[in-house]
C-alpha cells in the first residue's frame, strides 16, 4: 500500500522513534501527541499489530480509521458484499463512485491513504465460507473485530478463536460490536490479558507512616529550633510529617495514632510547630497530613493478582511478567509492601534539600531493587534452573526497574466465553439498574439487542417499528428475562429500548458509528499496547439518553 | 489570503437511498421522542436545505465533526480555523495529508469533505473567530466548538450569551462544545442563558500548573522548572528583541540546551527535548479515537437538536477511557455569580499583606477567573494598566504596593484582560 515517498513522507514502520532527548525526526513529530500517552514501547506494539475487521460497514471503517492513523502494522477488511448507495451514504470511507464495487476493497483504498506506513488488505471472501475452509486464518491476527454480523456468525467466529488457541493466554482477543440507530453494544471475548502499565493516577506511596531508616535519620537530624526563618520555611513537608509522627510515637510507646481524636491531635501538633502561621511548607504538610496515619499497604488488586494461579504456578513458558509477579509475591510476603518507587512530588523547599531528599529515596529504591532481584533469582532458579539466563528471559536490570515502577498498575484479566451469559445475570443487572434509579440503563438496552437478535434469527431481517414486530420483540425479551427469574411485566426501561430498537431497523447511523468506532479503537489500542485498563464486560451505548454503561459480563 | 482559492461544492449526484440509515430516525418517532416531533419530509427538508451550522475549529475535533455533519445530512456547513497544518496533526486530523502541511486547515478540510460527500456545502473561513461579529453568528441555527483553547471558548461562549434577545427566540444559538485530552474528553450542550454556560464551569477545568517565578529563578527542583527558566527568563534576557516561536525547532533546541545546562548545575535529572517542547508549547496528548468519540457525541446532539428526533443531552457528557469505557452524564448547574450569564459580582478574599502583583498572580491562578495579564481599576482610578506603554510605566509602581493601601475593603475592582471577553467586577474582602 505504500505510496511514493514525498518530501514529508513518514519513514517505514520498522524505524524506531527518536529518543526523548534528541531532536525528533519526522516520524516522532507525526506521532508526538500519542507518544506522550503510550511511549515508544506502546508504539512498537502497535506497529507489530495485525488487525482483522469482519464486515466493511460504517462502524468498521470508523474503527479502522482510528487505528490506521496512530500507525498499526497492518489491517484486513473481510467483506464479500458490494458497495450500495446506502453504504456510500453513511460511510466516510466509501464514495458514491465506488457503488457496485467490493466493499472491502473500497474501504481499504480510502483508509490506506491515511497513513503510508500501514499495510491494508481487502479480503473479499465470505466470512462463513472461510470459517468452514480455513479457520486458522482468523487466529493469524493480533486482534479480531466483528461488526454487525449475524449472531450465528459471531458465535462461529468466537468458537474458531477458542479452538485455535491451546491456552487462554494464546487466544486472539475478539471484540464484537453491534449498532442499531442510537444504540450500540461492545462486547469482548478474551482468554487472558495482562496490563503491564495501567497508568494509574494515584502517585506511588512515600511510605511516610513507616519512614525508611535513612529518611527517619535525616528527618531527626533536622533541628527546627536552630533554623533561621528562611530555612525554617523551606523544610520539606515530607520531613515535617516524618518528624511529627516520630515525636508522637516516642511519647506514645511507639504506637501509631489510631482513633479519629488521636489523628486530629497529631495534626494539631503539626500546626503548633509553625512560627508565623502562613509558611507554605506547613500549608503543604497540613494538606498531606493524612499520610502520617494512612498505612502503607499493597493495593488489593495487586494482592489478589499475586495469589492467582497464573502467578503461583509458573511454567518455563510463562511470559516474563509472571516471573516478575511471582518475585513480587515473594517480596511482599517478606517485607509487606511493594518495592519503593523513587518519584518525589514537587514541594516547597530549596534545590539542594530537594536533591538530597531525592537521593535518599533513590538510594533506598536501589537497595529494594536488589532485594527484589534476590526474589526474582529464587523464582528463576525454581523454574528454569539458572539465573544466567535472566537477560534472555527479558528479566534484565532495565526491565526490573521498569516493572517496579509500574508494579501497582499490573493487572491480569480473565475473560469468558462469548455467548455464556446466563439469563439470571441479565435479570440481576436489570434489577441493579432499576434500584439505582439513575441513568444509564445498560441492561435494558442489552435485553433489546438480544430480543432483536432473536427476531433476526426467526425472520432473517431486522424488526421494524410496526405493532406486530413490537409485539414479537416483547415476547422474545419476556422469554429471555422470565428464564432468568423475572416475574411480571417488563419494566419501562426495557419496553422503551425495544421500541427504539424496532425503530432503528438495524441502521448504522454515521454518528453512532463514529462514536463506537472511537471506543472500539481505544479498547483495541489498550489490548495491543497492554497499557491502560481495557473494558471488563460489555459496554452499552445509549445515545438517546447520551449515556454509556458497562455490564459486568 | 492571496493565492488561496476557496473550494467549491460539487453538485449533488443522483443518489437513491443516500439517507437510508439516517432516515430511520427521521421517519418515525421512538418511545422517548418529544410528542411534537413530526417525522418525514418537513424535518428532512429543514435539515438538508435550511439548517445552517457553524463549526469552530478544523483540527482534531473539527475534522471529525465536519465528516459527521456531512454524512448526517447537514447541507450548509461553515467552518472557521486560524491555523495551518503541521506534521504533528497527521496522527489524528484525518482530512489532511503530508502534502497539505503548511496549508490552512479550514480550507483543506472543506475541500476534502465536499469531494468525499458530493452535495455537501462547506464554507471555510481561514481566520479568527474574533474577526466576525454578532451579525455573522446570528445567521446560524447551531454552533459546534472543537477548540483547544480556553480563551477561544470563553470568547465564543460570551459572544453567544451576549447575543440573546429575550424577545427573539431565534437569537438563542445552542452551542455544543467538545474537548479532549488523551483518553478523556467531554461534550456538552449550552443553551445560552437557559443552561449552564462555559464560564459557569470554568472551575471544573484541570488546574494548569503555574510555577512561581521565585521557584524558577531561585530554587528549581523539577526539570520543568529549568525549562521554564530558559523560556521565561533566559530567552528575553538573551534575545530582548526576538520573539520566541515554539514552532521553530531551533528555538526549542536553544531552550533545551539552556535548560539542560541549568539542570546539570543544580543536579536535576530529566530535561529532554520532548519534555522541553511539551512544557513550552503546553502540549496536550491527543489521539484520533478520543476525538472520534467526543466529536460524534457533539454531532449526535446537534442532529437531535436540529431534528427533535430524540431528547438532547442535558447537559454534560464526560468520558474517561483510561480505565474501561467509563462515562458520566449529568446536568451542570448554572452558576449564579457567573460573570457571563449570571451577572453578580464575585467576592474575592485578599490577604492584607498582598501586593498588587501578588493579587494579579492570584487572579491568574483562581480557577473560576483565570485572568492572565489583567488591567485593574477601581472606579475611574487605574491601579495597573497593561497598555499603552506610558500608562503601564505610570501605574507600574503600584505593583509593589500592598493592595490594602490602594483600595478599601468591599471596593469593587474592574478587571479587564485579553483572555477575558467581558469586564469582570470583583469585590475585595480583606482577610488576616
């Protein structure tokens, strides 16, 4: 698909982006705004990704647009239908001149021109024929996105991806998308997905409730009374908090403040140390006072992860991230917290004091990195036999530091089989929506999509806004929900959603397609880069109420 | 504009079933549709032949908005943008190609949309929103903003609110505003004077980090402090007569080298080329997918307002894509003391020992005011004037005086600034 290289053209995808301290090349300049989100590691993951989109309608091309622009490696559109006038009317990546030609080819033509370094392929075979003849075709991709397929075909595709994987870890993730008028549904089938960097917004713990020895010693050595007013106003808030807590514990048999009253008393002691009342460093310390009594813990999500079977039972073929997690569980068992991340927030103080403090944190982090490496060594020796292999296993010093920096943001998701949602789960979600009484009502819209699929299965067409079709939709929805334990008439949220889905007649509205295409692309980027946290469950989009809601299944 | 010729619309071809999908929403009402909605030809005729819509910005959001509006059937679209295309736009602004770098965004975008969707008329204006007056804005039924600056939004919002004539419902122009940052974004519907306006919600914006000058000059701790030192203090010192151009890589290179040297001197780590550029240009990460979501949300609402086919957003949609797909839809309340749509004066607490200069810093920092480089007067007495030069020089000595020496408690200060599209009245409340 590469076109002739012009003066401004972008180097091929194999060229790595320029390092952050060099003047950027054209490619880095082009991708600058996204590299600030997922860095060169995320970018190279994108550039190795091969994405299949099944069907070439408006939602499909809208999704692909958002993946071609940031520079995925390659994409394929699988679609055997010709472009109709209606297709050219709702799809920005088709043109009226292409009516009658193949929809995959026309879509690829207009998408590929967005980015010369992305390879686009049109496959004009019928998805169902291909599922019969060559199911391995589907497992050769990094990610498969199925858009507005017949439900039976969705099921077959999901089955092919499950059968094609020997373990959940190897299963190609599948995103299943349906749109109807102002409604849409985004579902997934994943085996196991690991997030290596969640980009959590909570800064790493400074562990001020149990200051490490060098920090405690440093803080004790600061004699506040001996300081002139300038120096006094520049004692960092971290030191003020460590001192205050230390003084408290020395007069309380080494105990931490526990009750609300004790915590307030501790805060008062901090305030009492002020000289003038408006010192900026004290303002900061008071705002951060809660850190004195907030115990440093291992986040519950991390704790759960460390006892997961994928971590407790390593095999020789486990990816490096599981070696790190296993080592982390040894570390946590021994020390009770995560290895220190030496990122200091800015604070009111002098340059030299700040640098001193930063050096203290760095030295401590360095020590803990060594302790962590011991745990890693033990792990490697248990499973592999030799620590000498660490570099080749992706467990080198640089990777260790990277892991420690992101440790609190590592997540492992286990997905479930597509089509395994039980009626009782839907009823329970519906009851939750009704009880909360708030927007949105995702379970109602979900029920409408199921009823619409049942209708399609029975008639081979989408429901229309007629009394007969509405009545039949209501029957399908009632049947499903009754099977899940629903008693009596269906709630208004469901009947409204059924009415809207009949009105929609399976239409792919350009704005709905664009919005869903954006959401699917965001999730695809998260799956591919293993950065940020992807959806766990099914997202229902309701553009009548201008809401989205995620169901847990 | 000289050699730039305006693109012309391509006549609508014979196009049966062009709106087959969209028509499902216009032919029949749904259960949530307003009972006054009459589906069919009249609403289609209004949308496709009469409705005039203005798009502000042809950048990340603007490109998406224009494409969506054309496909939804808005036939008379206008777009304003003052920028030209940069290579860093190409990762998301999908109407532009490498060959377009340097050309005006509004014109290239208009041309592209008209060629891809024949029959659509897009009228570009390559210039500033401030070039146009009320009579221009009055011709539109709706305005969608896809802007990246707070100042431009405040101006547009204040202009549309100011246009409202209670006796003329046509003077109320719904403004739909979108914004994104990384995986996050928001879309909102503003019905001037009837719902919360942009100014009402100014305090919801993420607080922009402002580094105090004394930190930058004397006690740098972060790499950002060193970069600010290079751009705010060193550049004007070394090049008193040359304006810094953050788009010029040679200028960034110079700042990067100066900042690196200073960082080394103070043993601060982390100054990079990329960070230097990010800090001096205040770069906000941006990706195609988030822009697609927010632009589509804006256009869905524009379509719903123009056709009444479904109730419109009331009035704020917030998206957070960093952790699953999470969004929150809520009604943002009008702020009684909003200087644009409320009109009351704002009480402002002032510490007694604050100098006028410190007070001016506080005006920039306060989230609900954000007045940069303000001029301040009380009654007819000028406390500090940014311009003209003579007046600035004459009022400059006041900067070092305490505000409590210049005005009385409860005095009302009039604040004007180029970032404020209106005069702000503040009532001083001296504290401790």
